[in-house]
């Protein structure tokens, strides 16, 4: 697939997901985050129900059920915290904090999976977290639930990726279906405990969250299906422009200079870590 076509699918994914995030931000003022996550996953489950039925034997005969449940549990926590963060913080700030996931994942992979991490990667990771401090500005911004939720989403999301690597031999379809089914089941009980009745007028908007999430996932898969990730990764950072523009137009959220500088720092460190590491390795004498 030509790069421009894959990039187009990825840009459509960003537009759909940013729209979903804006709806979550509005509805999150009325409905608990875990309830919105449950409804989002329920819509997804209904859309993949035929696949669930087709692969039912594989889903019921998993030899590593514990690892699958842990993975879905981490994903459930990450998504719930993410929704809570979008409700409490500017869209661009949550998106920028989310860019730190590769940095957190690198540290976790080294500790939990024994993956080799060079000094160059550790140094650039330190620079990346300096960018986070510039964004958050702990000297002027009081820590609140939104910031805690944003960073918790990054941590739990990274733990979910680590657990997914432990399931490297599993079928991709099974991973996707178990995630959808498991997310719906795991969030159903806490959602029922804090459930807020939904009015008929708001039902279509709530359903739209799940529809946009599924359409976004489809566009993302189409983008990466026949294109190398190294070409698309830099384009993915444009999501902060979508978030910043949406926040400015609909929520009067004006990105601060510190947010812009910090976001650029994080983006540069995460996108340059591999090229810089290779450059240093090539300079070593044979």
C-alpha cells in the first residue's frame, strides 16, 4: 500500500478517536469513567459477536487463561484511567502524557522481560521525562485526580503491553476477541456499582463512543496492515494537533508554551532513540 494511503487511514483514525475523546470529556461530567468504558466495550463486543462465535472453541480452551485475564485487567484499568483523565484535563495534555508510554515500556521491558537497554536509551529516556516535567510544571500546577489518572493510564497500558509480549505465540484474532469479551465482563461489575441512568436523549451519543472506537481501530489496522511501522510512527504524533485543535475549538483549551515545548521534547526523544542508538553503534571501531 502506498505511504500516502496508509497515512490517510491513520489520519482518519486520529480524527475518529479525537472525536470520541471529546464526547468522553463531555459525558464524563455526568457518567463514571468505568461506565463509559463498559458501554464502549459492549458496542465493540456486539460488532465482533460473529467472530466470537466462530472462535468460541479457541476462547474456551486457552491454556494460559491467567495471562490473558491479567492482560485484560491492565487494559481495563488503563482505559478507565484514560477516560477519567480526558474528563479532568485538557485533551492535548492527556495526549502528550500518553506519548511517554514507549519510555515507560522500555524500563518495564528491561526489568520484567530482561530486555537489553543501552545507556543511550536510558539517557534519552531521562530527557523525555524532563519534557514531561516541562509539560506538567509541578512547581505551578497542583496535582489533581486528572494528572494521577493520566499517568496511571500510561503505567497500566505499558504493563498490558508487557503482558501481551508474554503471549507472543497466541493468535492475533484470539488476543483481540478475548480482549473485547474480557473488557466487557471485567468492567460490567464496577460499572453496575456506580451506574448512572442514561436518558434516551443521550443514548445515541453514548453509543457513538463505542462506534467511533471500533471504526478508529479498523482504520488503524488498515493503516498498519501493509505499511512499516517506522514510516507511520512519526505521523502518529500528529494526534496532539488533533487534540489541541479540538480542545481549543470546543473547550476553550489554549495550549500553553510549556505544554508545546514539553510535548516536542517527548516526541523527539521517543522518535529519535532508535536512530541515535544505531548511529552510536555504527561509530564503534570494528
